[in-house]
C-alpha cells in the first residue's frame, strides 16, 4: 500500500482554502470518499493523518479546510475566534461545506456518488449540519461533536446515515442534548445511531487532550471503540 496525498485549493465567497486528499494509489477506479472536518483550531496535521488512515481502509480521505489557506489557531482564544462566525451563521457554514462536497466530487480519484463526512468536536457539528441540509451524501459521523441544531433545517429530510460517538461525561454536550439530537434525527427520518461512552469526556480521540478542568481528556478505549464502529459504519454507507 502506498498512500499518496495531494493539496487541493478551492474558493468560496472570494476566499482561498486548501484541503488535502489522500488515497492508496494501488487502488484502481474511483473511490468512495470521506471528508474529515477539523476541530476548532483549523485543518492541522491531525486531520491529514486521519485522511491517510481513511486511505488505508481503501477509500479516499479529504482533510477539509473551513478557515482559509494556512489559517490555524494557536490558543483557545484564537480557536474560539475562528470558530465563532460559523456558530453564529450556520447557513454560511452549510454553504461552505456543500462547496467542499462539490470540489471533492470533481476529483478524478473519487466516486462522486459515494461521499461521507466525519468530524471532530466543531467538525462533528459540521458533519451533522451537512446531513441536516438533506445533502446527497451517504453518511455523516460526529466524534465528540456539538449537537446544538442550526435552526434553519426544520422540516428537511436527512438522506445520509448518521452516527455520533459521544463521551457521556462531556461537559459541552449534556445528556439532554443527546436526547434532543435523537429526537431531531428521528423527526428528520434519518437512519441514526448514537454511541455514548461512560467515563469519557470531550476530545476523547485526541492523544494530546489532557485538560480535565476544561473537559477535554483522551480516552484510548473509547477512541478505539469508536474507530472500530466507524469502519463498520463506512461499510454500510458504501456497500
């Protein structure tokens, strides 16, 4: 297996962005693709590494960029400043995500009929929001994502399969938000799953997360369980 990567520039609303596509060049033909939506810091090497992991499963992985080429936060304050405009204007976020879907569909390595999205923290919210729009994608997976609804997708049917991997002790997403998400997804007609892990906080897939006072702590057991379940989910989406 030889994982190849290629940087891809794209534009939205007059701004330039740069994502990274990863695929195994031993594979022949167009591949199902998984978009990787980044956490609040922006597209980092962590998302690129996940794109490579996706490529190792036999798909194409695309580490997307929502903030702009080369823009990455370096502190909690910077990260919050970068993320806040998207939380305040979910329509703009959804438009940018759909633009990225269109860009990925145009890549020669990608099967345009088989697209899914995954995301971490803020990226989990992005994955859910893309599904909420009724986008023509196969699946959406949220890893310790934020669940609060956008307020502009009521009445829309969700076409994608949806899965959420959630730490039950995540202070940013209390149990009532989990119940509300299940209700929302049911009303939207989605094929959905929520996997909640006990004794697990926010950012549980990130080995560098070690701030219990902030609520972000790595949990290898939960991360491994989520990754195993995610692989099964992708087989369902692309089967």
